[in-house]
C-alpha cells in the first residue's frame, strides 16, 4: 500500500510539473496521503512534563498508546508535532519532539468510518487535547471537546 502511494505521489507531482499547474501545498499533499498533523508548544518548564497519546473511547480517555519521557522535553519551546495516518487499514502515530526525538507507534486501531478533527492552540499547558476521531452522531460536535467523539486520539500533557 505504501509503495502504491509513493508511485501515485510521484506521478501526481510529475503531472503538475509537466502541465504547469499550481504547486502542491503541504496541506494538500498531507490530505492526499491521508495524514493529519498538529504542532504546538508546551508552556511548561523543561523536563517537567510527559507527552502522551491516548485513544478516545465513548467520549472519555481510553488506553495510553504512547508515553514519552520528561528528558525528551528539554527544549519545550521547540515544540512537538503529532502525525496520524492510515497504513494497511490501521492508524500509525508519530510524535516528533523539537529536541530531535521521534516516537512511532503502529497500532491496532482500525481506521474510522468518518473523522472530525480540530486544531491545537499554539501553546498549551497540562491537559487533554482531542486530535481526531469518529464523531458522535448526535449532540456535541465541538472537535476541541473529547465528549464529541465515540472513538479517536487525544494528546495528554501531564506534569511530572
């Protein structure tokens, strides 16, 4: 599947180049590849917090998928980026710290029928921040609230 995506990506870029069409933006390319990404800066002292990725289950935190280490947050002002994309019918999660450490998790979470996502604030403190997920069919549809999702992923910043 990844090989096919790479071939299609190269063909698409070649067609755009040959036809003189507008250049592809990073956001357009991400959508094409099925990758969602969020970046933020944690406004807490260095090495004082842990970055975690959790599942969302029925509007509440489910299970922890990724747990970082305080030592990886030596340069919190450089930020953290989270990327989630589909691979072989399951989600792959990447957490990249501004200090150069990257964590990857290929999980057993199957892709959702539909997705909803919001944006992270430019700076955050301790708390739970929904990233993306399958929205509930009724009621709350605010992507910044965990209760809006039946299943999904959230970023948890926890003080050490």
